[in-house]
């Protein structure tokens, strides 16, 4: 039997998935997930490139940055402070966009040097190491590709775990509060309830439906899922912002600067939300006029950063110390905003299938190539089911949405967004008389990302450990 490497150069499956996002809108991470895979510009029978227009790329760029991390920004601002939070969001956003631009420049330079039409994030890393002056890095360049692919898998499965927690938390409120729901929308702080069932129960309830969902591999069906996710997500966001701008209370006691420990959690959440570096290369390759992509990138990300700052600041000012891991949990207990939670949960549910596609298309082909053809379908379905169960059980073990977002952001998103792109610029252009100022700038950005990765991961794991000890103590008291 012929064995193929883990990372295939065949881009047919990636194109099928990216065409889903082209034919319809994707919410948040769904578009981000499709963007991580390699694609090539599609041509019609006459040989003309069938590319996306400026506004289509702009819309995909916006929707790729709206997901569960976006709804956690008010808590992120709380962890950083009313002044430090928005300023830090702006700074991280500027650095992230700069790293996107670095990645674009490196990929463009390598495609010209290697005379290729397109290289994705993983290939850019490998080819950059192949051409660097260091002989050890050239010999082990393929590991750069493996590392980036591993980080993409961790990031995407982390997204999926966060989806489980988000749906469980919101379904818990929807199911357990119908007797207290009214037509009058009043602040939630007037109602304090003890959950009837643990959020883990709702995660396990959703599990079989998500297993059935990921078994669907038809691009046309995925396109329908994408459309449903977009409609429900955008409708929910409109109602959320409509509520936030109503009668914002004056919280004179809100701290401008929070503790450095909670700031580390802020870093992970912010990077998680800004996860979009891997999407820029496929989007540029699909653009009808690629030379216009820098303009749409800067315009789109400027709008995204402004949106992040507005939601984070307004949400924290609105709810103060009662800010929840997802802003939907702070919405009033009335039918209108209960429907918002339901709509956003439906959007996240369908987005799960699109998000799941990325790790599935990396892992499943690698395994199928090592079994007989008679077992291929069975192995495919088994691995898909196992991966969904893995994301569910990860959420069950750590049922804290804010901590999971911070952990995933610190561990993998920081590497993909801040650490790797500057290093790629050094390895790609070092042999071409790269200036000392540029090298120093790239090193500083990578060190900043590495510090955030290390300390953010430590703080998230520490908070998870404390949460586990607290849960065990409460369980012990219950038996006494």
C-alpha cells in the first residue's frame, strides 16, 4: 500500500470547502477555518480566473472575525481594565494586522522565487526554512509545516470545544428560565437563579446532534449550514448592540487598570478573537484583483478592531462587575433576548460543522491511507465521531468558557498570529540584506507573543486548577 505524507499537496478538498464560503456567508470562525487550508484560484472552462470581488472579500474578512471569542470581549476588558482593555485591544489588533501583512509578503516572495501560483501558511513556513541560511533549519524545514498544521488542529478543535460550552451555557438559561421569562426586558441582575441541571448535561445532550452534523460532507449542504449560521449570527449581533447602547450606566468604580494576573487572561482572549492570520493567503488567492487585497485587509481589519473595542467597552460599562464569559448570558430575561441566545446558538451549531472541517481534512486522509479501501468509510466516520467526542469531553472536563478561550488563545493562536510570522520574515529575507531595524522589530514582536503564550497559558491553567479544587471541595461538602 502506498503511504502519503501527513500533509498532502492535493488541494481539491480544500477548494471544495472554500467554495462553501464563497457561495454563502460564514460566521466567525467558519470562514477562518476554511481559510487555513490551501486553495488555488478556480478557472472556468474558458480559462478565466473566477475570483471574488472587493466587497465579497471584505464581507468574508468581517465574518471570519465574529464568533464565541467576540462575545467574550466584555469580560476580556474587565480583566484588563476600562482604560487598559481598549488600548490593549487596539495594540494587539495593529500587531496582528502587521503580522498578516508580513505573512502575505513572505508568501508572495516565495511564490515568485519558487515559481508557484500559491502557497498556504504551512507551505510558506516550510519553504521559508528551506531557503534560510541556517543548515539545520533547512534540513528540518518539513517540521515547520508539521508544527503549523498541529497548531491549526489545536486551534480549530479548541474553537469546537468552546462552541460546546457556549451552546450549553445559553441553552441552560433558555430551558431553565421559561417560567420567569416575560415580555418586559429588565436587567438580568434582578433575577438570581440556581441551575437545575449542570451545564455538562446540556453538552452531552448536544453531542449526538453534532456527531450527525459532522457526518455531512456535501459542499452544497455545508453551504446551506453556512447561510443559516450567517443569518442567525448577524441578526443576534444587531439586537445585542441595540441593547448595549440603551441607557449605559455610569460605573465610576470600574477600575481603569486591572490586576496583571487577570490581564494575562485578557491576552489569551484577545488573541483568540483575532485569530485570522491563516485566512489572508487563501482570500488573496481567490480575489479577482489580488493587488487590491492590502486595501481590503486594512479597511476590513480597521472596522473589525473598532467593532471589538466598541463591544468590549460598551459591554463592560453596561454590566460592570457582573460581566459574564459570554455577553449573551447578561442579556435580559425576556422573550426577545432569549430568542437572541437561541439564534446565536443555532448559528454556532451550524458553524461547528464548517469549523470541524479543517482538522478533519488534515487527520482523516492521513489515517485512511493506512487502512484498506474496504475499511475507509468506517474509519472516516469513526474518526469524525471520535474528534467530536474529544471536543465535547474537553468541554466537560473544563466547563469554563472564558478559561478555555484564554488557554487556546495563549497556546496556539498567539503562535500563529504573533510568533511565527515575524520569524518567517527573518528566515525569508535574511539572505537579502535585511535591515537590522526590521530584524529587531520582528524579534520584539515574537518575544512579546512568546511571553504572552507562556504566562497566559500558565495563568489559564492555574485558574483551571483552582476551579477544579473548588468544585471538589463543594462536592465533598455535599456528602458531609
